[in-house]
């Protein structure tokens, strides 16, 4: 029988475009998607360097997070 650590298989995180709810749920597990998005938006708003770079020019946060912004987010928050 292998060591406990050998039995754990982690999926590699793929940098691509994600729906905001999908990405938020990866970071905040165990809550409804709407709650995860609300908390995720707060993290982005208050994280140094993320708030202004993750907003679009049309007001509120986008519902799609493009790969470039996903890279920024994981650079600050880490990999989900």
C-alpha cells in the first residue's frame, strides 16, 4: 500500500477563459455560486493590483474572465 500522499491526485489548473461563477466556485467551495461570486469580487476589489486591472470599461465586473486576467488573479490569489 502506498503512502497517503501518493494516493492524492490533483488536476492541473488550466489557464483559459472562465465564467466568473465557475472560477469563483473553484476558489470558494461549498457555497452557492452567487455567494462565491460575491466574495470573489470582493477579493478582487481589495487585492493590491487586481481591482483596477480586473474591471472592464463598462462598469461592473465582467461575467467572463479572460485568460490574461486569470493569470493576473492566480499571480495574486494563487491557484484555486
